[in-house]
């Protein structure tokens, strides 16, 4: 008997692949950010009780992750502020 419930492991987007979290050891590409947005959307849906969490909440979580990666990478470079990520 097979299960008809879809899990996040079965999601695969034809343009950029399966959703996954941002790597903490390399700077993210646009593709990595899109994958992370999908990953966050799938993870937030059960927590919020809604089918679709708001994009502003997804963007907040993803921008926080991007900031932490850039903070590790940029020792001498200026850091982009959180407000600029969410524009």
C-alpha cells in the first residue's frame, strides 16, 4: 500500500530542482535563494496551520539566513543591511 501524502522529499521544481536550505559554507546564488524560499514555504506551512504562509514571513526567514552567511564571509567588505534584503 503506497501513501498518497506528498512529502517535501518528493517536491522537485523543473527549473531549479528540489527545495533545500542555504549552505552555511558558501555564498548563495539566486538559485540557492529560490530553493531556500521553497524550503521555507514547505517548512512554515505546517507550523502556521495555513496552506500557504505569507511571503513576507518566508522572506524574513530567508534574509536572516543570507545575512548570517554573508556575515561569516565578509570580514573587510561592507555588509548589506537587513532592510535592503527585504526591499
